[in-house]
C-alpha cells in the first residue's frame, strides 16, 4: 500500500460516526460543480454594482477552473479510490479522480474572492473544509486534493489578475494614462 492509500485509509477510519458522515456528505455537496463558489460570485456581482465586472470575471475564473479541471481529469484518467472494506460515502459525477474539482474550484474561489475584499480566513477555511471532505468521504486520494488545491491557487492567481504580467501591464497602462507620472519619469519632477 502506497502513502496515498495509507493516508486515504486513515481519513476513512478516523472520526467517523453516522451523524458526522451525514454532516460531511451534506457539507461536501456545497462544492459540487463549484456551486457554492459560483453562488458567492453571483451574489457579489449583484450586490457590488461598482465592481460588477470584476465579480463577473472572478466568477468566470472559478467556472474556467472547473472546466480546466474536467479536461485534466479526462487526460489523466485516474480512477477514484476503491478500498474494498471502506466504500465511498457519497456519489460522484464521474469515476475520474485526479485532480479534485472540489479542491481546485475552492482554492480558485478563495483566491479571487479574497482579492475582491471578502474576508480571507473564512474563504480559505471553506476551501480547506471542502477539499478535505473529499478524503473523509473516500472519493479522492490525498494527491488528488493537493493537486486540485495547487491548480486552483495558481489558476486563480493568474486568471484573477494576480499574475505579475497582468500587474505590470496595469501599471504600464496607469503610467501611460497619467501625464504627471510620465513627466516625473522624464526627470522633470521636483525632488523630495
């Protein structure tokens, strides 16, 4: 048994009661097809009229990460875990496992929505909880969850506007649009 399987077995055997299993399965459904993350984005767009375009872009980023994750799953083709004595505690939309879509969309959502001003600790707590719920329920290997979290974090940072190239392009545009900064760059500003 490899480390991935040992850690999965540990997650499937520790802290399990019928009530806890039902609660975790219900909680995990929030992450199906990025549901809770898309809902957060749509609510943000509805409430924050001034930044509606940013909220839509952030929501589209989460949806894009879900689509990217689905494509990667098709290419990799890794089957979901099957522990003979510990069956999965919830159903899944596909039999493919790598990477975890719950983890990828959760971490992408945490990245892009925290950037729009939502409190970071609750977003990452939700993301971590949803990602770990997949281990508890026995439908992902730990490496699926880690890969999904990494994918979501990187994609959220790049497509959510955190890419250094995006930041440089925005700063260049800001400088080009501000004649005061342009004249200072040419050396005509008074020294402080």
